[in-house]
């Protein structure tokens, strides 16, 4: 993971150039943009991409003592840690105080808010505000139909309407923004960047021994990686629910696929508390010798060992989250990917480069996946070509330079529509520009 290092930079009005002063050369403007987030690692890849193209990103967090731990990074609020009315509005007030004390209106050209509270606080100033949405605020409450959820939805609607630009990370989320009354030209779909030198375990010899004796016996076989998730549908927003691909469907698929090609072995990455129950289920279906089960902490080595990856997580309950897909990691490592033909995977590769689709229709899903799995297992050259094609595509489509240019388009649009709120400029403090290194 990237490591954040910081240095203090004091700026004055004489050294703060306006974007309008930069020549219209088509190059990225060196935007001074403040990222307001709960933890630095939430925006590490975005900041790295922006530094790559010459921007000047700054970082503000609400309170260092309240920053998420490394184990919690990337996890959203759930029903076990729901957002509350008191905490939500207290955070808004704290964010506004942070912006005022750090003089963001004075030093920076834009605020890029990565949370509801930061966005609500930012629009109360005179800044150009970019509101970044990954999950709707009402989905972080105990019930989407509760009074609290409706109240937060109304508040977030206000933030969306007052922001200078909206950033989302899927076309489904963009459609939802438009359905909520946001002008289409104000909503930008920006995927997360990937770097070609970060997780390239594709070239590292698989350490099969580290995953146990069962995997050693799999040498010469075609390993197919799938991941089990035990997330329940109640913890997910309605926009994250996909057609469920459950464990029974996966095992039935395997049974059919090995009838066409006995070299197939399923490499199943599972939460530790499910290892025994999954093993028992495979034994009941008389396919235990075809399944290699490993714990989540060995996922990277398992990915390196596999030749085929099933993109969508396998649900142990009744739904799974689209953002839990391992397809991106598989494409980065140059693996052939079998992907459910759904909106999340179409966002990943609209033309299907690197992916071999299988049907989302529950009536034909198992048969279609089994047939395509057996086909990939028989054709090593096609597997290799599919994996390399996907790897080249993902590095090109999500390179830091490409993503940096996409954010330049967002910020140009936002800056042109700045000043919707009442000016609230502070003059104290100095921001902290951030540099990321691996």
C-alpha cells in the first residue's frame, strides 16, 4: 500500500495563481485541490494520480484521533455502525471549522469532499465543491425507509444540488444522480486508478506450498479462483445488489465443468469462519477432491497461482456487493476472467476486454458458466490472450495519467460553476500538500 508522507507549505496571496491565468494548452492545470476525507488511504491512489499529472493536492482529515484503523479502511458504515443524526451534524460543524481554520478558501481553488459531512460543510462556503459519492447517506442508516434515512437523503440532495460537480465511480451511480434531479453534465464517472507497478504478482512464481499440501497436488491442473463473501443484503445499499451467485450454484457449476474437463480445480478463498462448513458442503456433493479452500489472508498468493478467476464474489447468504468484485485485481495480474454480465462488470470493461461473460439469467447461469469454464480450461492460448488483453486495457484505461486528466475535466467544470454558497473565508493556518510513495 502507498505510504503517506507530508511536508508543510506556507502560501501567500501573491503566490496563489488563479486557474484563469494558465494558458489553454490542453494540458492539465496545476489545481490546488483540498481532499476532505476520513483517512488518507481512502484517497491515496487519487492523490497519486493527480500528483502524477502536476496537480497540487492537499489533504484534510476531520480529526487524526478519529481516523479509521488500517483494518477498517475502505469499509463503509453498516447496520452495526450506522450513521446517527447527532454524529452526522456534529461532523458537519467540525468540518466547517476545519475549513475555516485552515483557510481553504484562501489557499485552494477547490474542495473535493469524500464524505457527506465534508460535502455539507464545504457548500456553506464560497468554494468550488466537488462532491464524491460512493454510497448514499441513507444507506448508512439502520433502515432505508426510516425517518432518519429520509432526513439524510433530503440533506444530501441539498448537497448534490449545491455542489459544483459530482464525481461517481459507476454508470449506475450516475444514473441514480440524474434520477435525483442532478443535471447530467454536472455528473462525472471517474474510475479508480491502477498502477502498473503495484500488484504485478503475475510475474512471481506462485508459492503453492504456502497454501498447504492440497494445493501442491494441484500442479498440472487448471486452478480457478473464486471468492466467498458472507455479507448480508441488509448491510448493502440497493444499488449494490446483484443477481446472487451463491455457493450451491458454484459447486453445481464445478460438477458440470469437470465432466467436460477433469483438469479443473476450484481454488476457493473464504472467510476463516466458513472454512469447515464449505468443506462439509463440498464433501456432501462428492466434489471435495476438486476444491482447494484457503483463507482470505492468502488471497494474493492464491490469485498468483490461479489461471482463471470468477469475477463476482460467491454469496454465502442472499446478496453480494458489486464493489467486492475481485475482477479488477485479476485483470491487473493478467488473469483470464469469467464475469457475470452485469452493470458493475460492464463498468470495469464496457467492451469486455479481458472478460468472458456468462449469463446473469438464473435459469441458464450454471450451464453457461460451466461451459465457458471448461472452454477456458481447454484453451491455454486463449486464456493467455484474454488475460494479457485485459491487463493492457486496464492499465491504459485506469493509468494515473488518464485518471488525472479526467479529474482535470471535473475541476475545470467545477471551477467554472464556483461561488454558489455564501463566502466564508478564513485566513489562518496552512494546508498540508501530500506526496505518496510506494
